[in-house]
């Protein structure tokens, strides 16, 4: 006996009509607004970015509210994990992503490759990266874009 259920078109239509309506992302955000970004939050991010512990600096690098000058400093952090978190951050400038695309550490370049906002010229360079992993990630991301546009 099969456990797969096949609904008729009429049954699917009835189920769809009875389903609760879904909120759009904008409606959800309106119901649950994020706290405002204050000067004190920016001061805390600056302090975290200069902490001696690389895990703390990595946490700062992941913040969507990271000031540009702090991001530029963290792009040259001696710890690859910090640079990796910066490379994943979707609010980092295209110029910094271009710079991180040339990072000595494969993982940092890989995170640039999967960052949705990485500029096309950086992606073209990463497509020829010495690392097979980075090249595969570039190809994977391109296949997603091709799937969405089809």
C-alpha cells in the first residue's frame, strides 16, 4: 500500500481556498520592526571590531550595520575567520568584495563567491581561481541565477 496521496485539481483548489493567507515580508517587518540603529550600537561595533579576540572581531564583521571604515580595516585583519565573515556580509561594499576576492585564504574567496552582492568582475576572476572549490562555488551560484531567470 502506498503512502503517497494524489489530490485531484478540485481538491487542490479547495485546499488552497481554505489555506490562511500568507503575509508578505514587508507586512511581517511592519508587525515586528527591528530596533533602530543608534550611535551607541555603532560605538559598540567599533569596539568589538578592535577587540583582541578574533571571534569578537568576526562577530562585528558579520553585522549589517558595520561602518564602511571599520569594514575596510577588518578586510586586512590577520585572522582569516574575520575576513571570511566580512566576505559573507551582504552589506559590504563591492570594492571590499573585490579586494577580498584576492585574499590569500581559499575560504575567504569562497565566501566572496557565494555572496549574492559580489560584483560581476570579481565573480569572473573567481571563476578562474586556483582553487577548484572556489571555481565550483562560482559555477553553482551561476547555475542558481540561470535557474531563477529561466
